């Protein structure tokens, strides 16, 4: 009798300025394999070869995958489409479930999991800020261990009002700011609250969490449909010049 396949989850993240993938295997002990590359462009050319390398390193074939997870945004318009289209195509081809996860909440969860592993005391108010490449920032607040509301956008000048609405007070201790928008906060009172190392989601952590969450489905509010979470439309504009009319 052949052995039952070992459940494993592939996680994909191309929402921000990196191309990330990881595989979590439910072996004894559980194992993770990770690939991460910083990049602003080129996700489409790099993602599938990265997954191939990842599976080779783990000694797996595509047919061994039982779950697929992908970040759904907010993030770069093109990057999100690349990650989602790849995840959906693999899900259809392999007949395995595909679930989505918020970019902002994934970063927050990475930080909190690290605190739990280090047995850090006390509760914190956490703010995740991502650079939208425009005047505002992508934002989500997590006061004292839970989201204050859905993700959104905020201008730096409006942060005091946003924090107050989320029930977060700015004080010397108790506020942590995560995400890749820290450079945008230089010279502001918020710069001292920023910590590095959490600029993008950790694909290894995402693959583990997605594996154990997949069975919960809609019962877990963190598990989303594999659909893009756009907080604004695509960055396109109409041509500044009207088309020329050719007289007959």
C-alpha cells in the first residue's frame, strides 16, 4: 500500500517590492523552504522559476501541493495580478484550494508570532503602513491585539486623527509601526516608533498559517477569497491630446 501524501502548502507574495515564495510541509518535524528576492519589477519573469527552484530544493513536485496561499493586497497593481493569476492557475491545474491573505495583516501576524516565540511581555498597539507610491499610505491599525477596522489609506498629515479613531494614543512605549513606509516618516514624530525587518510578509510564516487555517474557511476572518484587494483604481490616465480627425 502506498503512503499517503504529506500535506504541504505553497505561499506566494508579489504584492510589494519583492518576489517571495515558500513551501510548508507537515512532516515530523514540520519543514519550510523559502525563496525571497527584492525587486520592483520583473515578478512575472521570476515567480515561476522561483517556485520551480523552491520545489526542487524541497524534493517536491507540483502534484505534491495540497494548499496554495497568496497575498491579495493592498499593494502594487501589477504585482498583485501576477501573484494571484499564478496562484489561481496552479489551483485549477492541481485541483487544490487557493486562499488569500491581506498584505497588511500578514505583516502584523509575522510580528506578533515573533513576539510570542520570544515570549515578549505586554500588549502593543501596532500600525502597519505601506508605501503606496502616492501621497497617501496604505494603513491598518491593530490596537491591543486585534484589527480596529479594514485596511485603508491615510495621508501622513492625517495620522493623528486616524490613530485617535482607532483608539491608539502616541506615547513613548506601546506603539509599533511596521511596513515599508518608514522612510516616508523620517522627520516626523512617528519615525521613532518604526522597526525594521517587517517590510514585506514572511512567506514561510504565511505558508504555515495558511496550511492550518485553510480548513477553517469562512470561519476564520483572516482567510480571504483569492481576489485582489484594491484600495484604488489602476494608475492610468486618459491621453492628454485628443486623437486627430482625418477629414475625408
